[in-house]
DNA sequence: ATATAAAAAGACCTGCATGTCTTTTTATAA
DNA sequence: TTATAAAAAGACATGCAGGTCTTTTTATAT
C-alpha cells in the first residue's frame, strides 16, 4: 500500500516522539538503527519531513530531531501526504485519467469503500497514538 | 494502490472479454488503442498473462487474444497475484519484516480491515463482471 | 576561540517498473 | 506454396524510488 519511504517516515517519527517523551533528541543514525532502516536515506527522509514542518531539527552538538509541539497530534495522513503527494487518496483505482460519478470506471463504486476505510484509518491514527501503543508494550517498532 | 502494469492488465482483459463476446479476437495494438495504454508494453503484459494461463493467444493471420473458457470467471485477485506477486496481500502495512498477532506493529489491528476489504473486493470482482458493467453502459474503460 | 557533534546539502549509484524498437516465429488466407 | 498478419521474443531505453557517499554548515561544550 505505502511506499518504503513513507514507512520509514512513520516509524522514524514514532521513535522520535518516544524519545522526546524521555527528554531526548535522537539523531538520524540512532533513529535508523532503532527502526531498522538505511541510515543515510533515513537522514534524507527526515530532512524532507523537516522541510514539510512535520518535525524539527537542531544542528550541532546536542542536536537531533524533535517535535516543537508534542501535544499537537500528527495524523498518518499528514505524513503520507507529505511523502506520497496530495493525490494519493484521489487517484482512480482502475487507472483511468478521468473517473467520477458521471463517468465511472467499472470499479468506481466498489473501490470507494476500500479507499475510504484506509483514509479514515490514517486520519484517526497519529504518531502519538502509535507511540503510546508501543510504550504500553502493545506493539513493536522493529523486527528485533 | 495497484501498479500501472496491473491496471493495464485488468483493462486489457476486460476489453478482450467484451470483444470475445462479439466473436472477435483482438490483437495487442487494437487493445492498447482502446484501453489507452502503451502499445508495445501492453503486448509484453499480455505475453506474461498468456504464460500465466490467464488468457490465450493465437499467432498468425486472424490471431489475437481470447479466453479459452469465457464462462470460467477470472477474479481480479488472480490478475493481481500474477502481476504483483503472491505476497501483495500479506505484507505488513507498517513495513515490519516480522509482524503477527504475537508481535504486532502498532497498525496491525487497524490495517487488517482495510486490507481485508480490499482483498474481499478483488475476490468478488471478475473480468467478466466488469465487462458486463461496461456492456450495460454503467461504466467506461477509457478516458475518451 | 576551537574542537566537535550533529544536521543539511548535494552528487552519485542501483535496481526495478515502465516503456520502445527490431527481429523471429507461426498460422492461415490466397 | 507463398505472402501476410499476427504474437513471441529479446535487446535496448528511460524514469523514478530507494539508497550511499562526501562535503558543508552550524550550534555548543570546552
């Protein structure tokens, strides 16, 4: 469903949030190690998320990644939008360039609930809620 | 959701079925034109579908693509499996290598219904049922 | 002030999905 | 039996997601 880049992004943000709660600001090398992602590429992805104002960073000694307002929840939708693009949830599931209620593809009506349930899910779930699940040991971030 | 290749495959098969009902065996050039897909690449995709025994072909004059048993319905799942691979509906939505009920990712429970509704849909829909919708003018195959 | 730890930046690489071009093979109509 | 229309086959091209490497910039501890 989601690209690897988006998966890294979500896992990285969850880890950052968990560490922030402990008063830490992890760097991308630590993050990559903990979420089992390629180190340099994770740096790139975090750079993009920083530019998209989803997370903040501090250069220099003692720097790292952190959330400016940890209480302001970030939906997965926001992350997906930033990485995959705004059209992600709008494209026709059948590949037609023009597809709407007036001129529907043969999957139009049946694809809609699938896309909508996915859309609903990524709007309900936030980086914070996933982090909480992990803190409560109800879920895990990596494969170790 | 689905790759372009899979989209071309489904559209091509639907068009072939519609033409077969008219007693025709379309070639890949005609198919590509009608479903608005790249001509040569569509030939490639149909070659693969032929090898996967999803559709049949005849070389030579008067040849083209056709279904051996048009009454035997082909689910979209079968096409997706052939093009995207068997793992398509099995991968963790969070990107974890190991993710199961014992060791779930934080999206495990919420992703399952999304994936399942998609899975259900592609198992219910068949090339034939989509073709029927088009024949009844309830849907369209291309963007013209 | 200086050394250092960190992110930012950008050049580069790789593999695969996607797509094109040309040649070969084959069935059949004439 | 020959010409032809068609798919098969395979070499080649392109673009982008995913990934690596090196250099630059910056904050801060010392």
